[in-house]
């Protein structure tokens, strides 16, 4: 009898392993996913869905497509009403809002600290979704910022690509003046109501609108001071083309009226949409501020997937995200090529698509560049009040740029408004 | 004298014509847009292109447009019928059978019209969930069956209805509801036509509440579809324009068919 | 012979009572459906949100502040700006639009004008044109190099392009133009329906008496159209004070933009409510407070308008 015991144990072990794999393989149930952008996030999710369903055909996945503002409206309404019905299983949340949702609705999102291997993701992404040492989401796309520029126009003004590498904003403006002089083309399109550039500047110095305690940190914030000064220099230098709104700004570089675009890498789709400019573009690192703490790497935008804690099919949702966004390198190659989606899943960045040379950028291996820069982005805690802060900044901006108020007044006014807004 | 009249006429036509052109131009632009690609549209092209069929194809293949269109139609038609019935009865009741208590109630009712919807959204959502009407067209329709705007409008319109006719009908022995249905309503066709247009328009274009109540893709309305399409980083304007044209057609049909009730000729029946 | 009490007195009291109960019975009947539906779907949300306005919240975490929210409004620079913007639209844009609508409606009521149906449909069309369409088009037309600036420059009316959507002052003007464009036809429809209820004979009699067009307008049209004018005035007041669609569509970036319009020049109170609920850290209590300030303002303005129209309320 005793001789059979080890064999029996091994058999039991084998059966258990077999049993769990068989059980694990057959997942079923329905999960609902809320996301926005029918040209970007939705097709990406659809691709992930298709891959997952090949292995788990019994899982039903519904992707509900709506505007970003609508996702936020619905999410807030349902979470605030305390209803158990009406929530998706997985929802896309913009990184700037991550802490806001996590702290405003405690317990609403699933703690995935032990479920996902976060070491595989870019550090700055993991940090922004951490609260009290628990990590909550699955990082998705990166908004690593870059300076896209027209090689031909810059060349006409006498600049080679290396001249744009790792420059400061002041140098950028100098170059812009020469470009304007020699070619007549504006260096960059500038929307004075848009706070995106400010965010890029701040994060490049590892700063944000708030200090470590979460209090508004504007007047004494050297990154913001430099940002305001740079905004003014840009506008006063005459190298900008004023645009208002997304369409005008995109149309400006599509029509060749601006020589550079400085924003998150996700703009690549809009740049490539103008097929006639193929082969004329190149990419350089982000300009840095005149501060020791500022580097040539920053971020604008980006979002991540979150699972709602009360989800009926939480396990399936976790398994789905784990199998796709946290493991499938090939998925990332495909979405890079088809949607221009640059993920933050580090193992995928050695893949073929990432190391390819892009003909639109005259053979530059842009994705490899983005991936490299992504690892250098200074992590920043976006805090709870990014939008309130943006609003405070850009409310005072027109008067400051027009010279009606000086820097001190502008910063003080912005800080006062912000303090008022976040009062509880 | 004739010369003066002629000049007046010219000015009147010039004024109307300029209003007309200004009013209609964006619509024309939209129709042109539906035949172009998004890239051309933002560059400012105002000539017709060849992209109408591709845009339509893209729209219909990516979304169940017929289903969504039918959703909007169903919701709007039922809402309009309900609103016309209940709101006109209420307006009639407040005007014809006025009393001190009811005047006070009328005041409160009008006040509710002034509350911005955003304030009511969350409690109303809780209510709908507890009635189990989430993701259901009934949830939308039931909450919109009364329009305080229309109660107000109907009451104001009933003020100009000659009360003598109603008195005469009462003397003849007709019941109140019968008087309402067979005498008052037919005589107020213009009012009902305007009300129907308003009700349909409000319901068809409503956005925030359907956004909150409806969840799944099958229940969506045209407005939600258009919003989804417009919210892309790089919106496909050509496709959006085709969706908007499809969405605007019912409204135009309704206005066209109801507008003959604005034509003179009803007043004859009032003079008895 | 002793005189009995005239039987008429008793029966006239009786008649009055019967009349009142008749009035009541049918009064309640006609308004009951509406009241039940309102009680069901408006009463609870209104009471609930009123209570919410006495709390200040961060998402799910809230604390009681009583009238603290209302006090906070007085020092809230963003709210005060929203209030100012909203009132500007109300004072300037609304009267222009209503007057224009009345003029057009009167013209289109004139049987001597041909093609009235075509004009009617065309001028109403903006009201049905989708928000997305006309906002996109207007933004393009009013851009620095857009159609409007080019037209004004070529006709030498201006020498530099007007920063329509870039400058706070001009941004408001652009939105006012857009609002007028959109809603004039809509109000025209209501006026047209009201004009139908004015019998032709009145105008004919007036003409025989020697009244000219302006006198007819002032003595016949406006007084008889008063209920409808009051209606459009009050509803436009409500619409303007609750303005949300145009500011968000014309602000570059929509609801997720940093500011609504350059320097928050297009921020209206409804948009502020939306921001407080869905864009910023959600403070539903404070948002409800702003909402009720709108209610109070509208109620006051509506009351004034009712009084001006000579209505008893």
C-alpha cells in the first residue's frame, strides 16, 4: 500500500493540474467595456477581444463606444448614485483622472496589485495608478511627447536633425526665428487656450501643479514660472501660428503652414493622414526648460484600463486583460502598425513593429525612439485636481500673454482660483 | 404710392432672402461635406466630392444605423404623443378651470421647468434603477411624458380661445372632455402643430438623459451615435455628416407636413 | 301676509357651489395626469438635489455645510465669471433674437409675400441643424483665416483679421451670432402659430379705419400676441440662463478643454455645473447649489416678465 502512495500523490497532483487548466481554459460569461475614440481605443480593444475569443469562445465581450466626456459623465453618475447596476466591467480612464476616480469613489475599482505583473510596465504609468500601495489598473497607451518636425523645411533654413536633438526651449525659439526668416513658415501652431504644452513642460521637470502634500504649488513652482515665461517668449517671438481648436491646429501642419508639432506621440496618425508629406518628417526629443531638473522627456495624455470592483464577471475581466494587454506582445505590434498605438508594455517594445524604420519619417526608427524616451519620463503624481488647475492657468493666460498683467499677478491669481476650487 | 409699395416689397424680399441664405448655408455645407473626406473638409473644401457612397458604406458597416434610427423614431413618436395629450390637457385645465389653489400649483409647476437638468440627473437615475428601467426605452419615455414647457405654451394659447363657444357647447349639453376633444382641439391645429414640432425636436435631439439611461449599443439613439463619431481624435467628418443628414430628415419631414397648419384659413371656424 | 325668504337666494348660493365643484372636478381631472407624472419624476429628484445642495462632497465623501455652499458662491471667482457671462448673453442676445423672430414672423404672415412656405422652412432649418454641424462650420468660418474674415477684409470693412474665437470679447460675440442664427427660426414658429389666432377681419377693419402697418403692429399684433410673446420671452430666458450646448461646442476642445472659451469667456452657469460634476473632482452638492441659483434667477426674471405682461400670477 505504501508503495502506491507516491504514485497516487503524483496522479492526484497531475489530475489537479489538468483539472484546473481545463477549468481555466473554459471561461464564460459576458463582460462590458466602455471606451472612446472609434479610430484608436475601440479598434485596439476589438483586436484584443478577437484574440481572446479565439482561446475562450464562450466569453461574450461587448465594447460600448462613446465620447470621452460621456464615459466620464456616465461613470460619475452611476458611481455617485450608488447603484449596482449600470456599470461596465472594464472602463478606460485617462491617466490625469486616475487618482480622482480612485480617491473620490473608494472601493469602486478592483485592486490588481497581485494580479498583474507591473514590473513589465513603464514606471511612470504604474505610479499614477497606485493608491496606498495598491495598484489598480492595467496601463495602456503612452502619451510620450516628441517634437515632430519637417526635415525639409528645417533643412531649407540650414538645420540638420542633430541640431534639434536635446535642445532647450530658448534654443527652439532661436531656431524658429531663423526658420521663419528663411522659409516664411511658422515654427509651430499654438493654441493659447490649450494647456497641453504647459503640462509637457511641467512634467519634463518632474513637477506638477501640486506639491507632495497635495497643496496648490503655483507661485513658488519654478517649472510653472519657466513655462509661463516660455509661453510668452513663444508668442512674442512671432514664430507661432495662432490656431483655435483641434481641427485648425491639425489642418495647420497638414497644410504645411507649421514646421513642427510638439505633443504626445499619438498625433502620429494625424500627421500621417496627409499622405503628400510622406518622407518629409522626422522626430526629435522634447525641448527642455531652463532648469536643472528639466529633461528632454515628457508625457501628454495616455490612459489605462480599470476593472470595476462590483463587476459580476470580475475574474473573466482580469483574465482578459492579463492575457491581452499584460502578456500579448504580438497584440502590441499589430496595434502599433494599425492604429499607431504606443503601449507601455515594455516586453513588447523589442518586437518587430517597434524596431522598424518608418518610411514616412524618412527611415527613422521612430517607435524605437518613443520606447526609449518612455522609460525616461519623470514620474509625476497628477493628484486629484488637474483640470481645475488647468482651468486656473489658462484663465489668466490671455491677460498675461497680452501684457495686461505681469507674471507675479498671473501666478497669484491662478493659485487663488485653484485654492478656491479645491475647497471642501 | 405704387412706387413706395414696390420699394417696400423689394426690401422685404431682400431681407427674407438674406435671412434664408444665412439660415440654409450651413445645411448646404453639411450636404457637401457628406460627399467629401474629413481631410478635405477641414481644409475648407466646399465643392461636391465623390465620397458619398464610401461614407455611407463606412457608416452602415460600422454601426447598426437602421436599428439606431428606429430607436430614435420610436422614442420620439411615443414621447410626442404623450406630451401633446397630457400637456395640452393640463394647459386647458389650468386655464379654463382656474382656481386659487390651482394657480399656486401652476406656479410651482412652472418653477420645475427652471431647474437645470444636471441637478436632477443623479437622483432621477437612482429612481430609474429602482424601477428597473435602466437601459430601456420605457425609462426614457416615461420620464418625458410631461413637458412643462408645453403646459405653459398650451395655456398661453388657450387664453386666446373664445370662451363663448365653450359656454354655448355646455348649454347644448356637451360633456367637458367631449368639448375639449371635438371643439377646442380641432380649432387649435396651429398650436398643436407648433407643439408637435417642439416636442419632436426636443425629444429627437435630447442627449444627456438618453446617455445616462441607455447602456448597450442596441438601445442607442442617433444623437448618441453622432456624438460617438464626433469624439474621435481624428473625426471622420464625411461619415459624421452623412449620419447627421439621416438624423435630420425626420425633423424636416415633420416640419414640412405640419407647416400647412400655419396657413390662414382656420379662423373661419372660430367665427360663429 | 308674511313674506317668505325669496327662494332665489338659496338657489343662487347652491348654483355657486355647484359651479365651484364643477370647476374643481374638471379642473383636477384635466391637470391630474400631468401632476401625477411630475410628482413621480420631478418631486423626488428636486427634493433630493435641494438636500444635496447643503452638502459639500468629493465624490462619495460628503459633509454637511448647510448654507455654506451658497456662501462659497459669493467668493467663487469662477462662478462669478460664469454668472457674468450668462447674464451678458441674456441681456444682449435674447432681445435681438426675439425681435428678429417677430419681424420675420410678421412678414411671413403677410399674404402678399410669395414663396412663404420656402422662406418658412429655410429659416426654421437652423433649429434642426445638428449642433455638431453648425459648431464645426461656424468655427471654421470664424477662424482667423476663415470665410468671415476674408470677406470682411476684401470688402475693406476691417484691415486686420478679427480674432473671433481667440479673444475673450469676440468669442462671446461669435456665440451670440451663433445663438441668434440657431434660435430665431424656432421662435418664429411660435409667433407664426400665435399670429394665426388673430382674425384677418381685425386687420381689415383697422385698414378701413386708416391705420398703417406700424400702427397695426403696435395696436393689434403685439397686444393680441402678448401671451405668445410672454411665452417666448420666458422660455428664452430659461434657455439662455441654462445655456450649455453652444459654449461647450464653440470652446476649442469641448468639455475637456482647459477653459471654456479663451480665458473662460464662454463659461456659463450650466457648464460650470457640468464641470463640477463630471470634469473636476465631483462636488455634487456644490453643483446642486449653482443649479438652484439658476432657478432663483430665472424665477425672478420670469416673475418680472409676467408682471410686465400684466398677467396675474
